[in-house]
C-alpha cells in the first residue's frame, strides 16, 4: 500500500534539498548547521526529550522530521494554509524564524495586526484570498526587502536571491495544482537570515544639529557679522566673508539633505525589518 504524502512531507522534501548537509560559515548566524537545523535548535530539542547534548552532525532523520514538524510547520499552522502558501511560509520560517515568516504573510494579507502568530484572523484572511499566486509573490517581495536590509546581504545575497527564485517557482506551481520544478542546493542560500543582523540605521542627529544651528554654523555666522564692516576696505577680508557665507550655506543645505536621506533610510529599514 502506497503511503499518502502530506503537504508537510512534500514541503519537507524540498526544504531538505535547499538546506543541504553540514555547514558552518563564520558569517552565518546559525553557525554549525545540519540539514537546516542549527546546533542551538538541536540542543533545545534534545533537552526537551530528555536526551543528552551531541553534535548536530549526528542528528537522525527522525529527529530532523520531528524538529521541522514541531518547531516550524506546526508553528506556522502549515496544515491550515493553502498548497504553495504553506511551503513559502515554511521556507521563510526555517530561514528566518517562524514569527518573522508569519509577519511577512500577515503584511502581505494587509492585516492591521502583525504579531507573527497564525491565529483565526490570519487564517480567515488567507481563506478569503482567491489569487494565491499573487499572495505568494507579495510574501516573497517582503522577504526580499528584509534580506537586503541585513549586514550579511553582501555575503549571502546572491544565494538568498537564488533560493527565493526557487521557492517562488515551487510555491506558485503548487498553488496552481502543478507538481512544480525541482530545487537545487545552494550553500550560500542556506545561510540563516536573522533580524539580529540588521544593518545599522543612519543617524540624523548631526544633520539636525547643523540645520538647527550648531556651534560651528553659529561661529561662522558670528565671524561673518564681525568681518562684514571691514570687507569694504579689504579685498582679502571680502573674500573671507564670501567664503564664510558659502561654507555656512553648504553646511546648512548639506545637513538638510543628509537629514532627509537619513530619515528616509531609517524608515525604509524599519519597514523592511518589520
């Protein structure tokens, strides 16, 4: 008798290919990882079942399945999500954590409450969606923005992009009822992508100080006022006054422009990392 393949089974099969075997890249926040399961996650699981600590390299297939089911699939309520959508959220959960992946789903659904927990409101919103293809695309667009907001993007960005392209193809195929394409392992794309590696947002404090009347600008303006009466009788002083005017203008305008850019960049990062 042929065993019935569940949605979890086929999602896990794809995930294990995407995650590969053992990796321990120095810039990967997951560090020692086997089949997508980090040493830290494995330690927690072993402790929960009363087993002693051992290297994640020694993880058994049964343990892999139990961890993927309990820590990722069940937390995103994969059995209650439509085909394709469940796989996309599952892959995001494995790569960036269940809460973060669920937030992408909730934001893609346009929910007011984005808490990273799949509750009745989230499930109702998913059930009301007719175009799962478009929903999957929105989820992955949000995930892509998140990845680009990480400091590790320069190291793992190419691999993550390749991974998202494969996840999109599989997810949309499953949403249409098709078997979907095969996926290929990319060691770079298997690196964990966590919000703890977010890029530092630029500060607008210096720009605000300049445009608000900093000590430097104030000193220049004072010098300009004091030298102005002498400028008429001296070409050199006149040039100095003109120079002060230019420097003051550059600082003020430059500070305003930088402040605008810094605040805009901070808002973009905050949106991407939400």
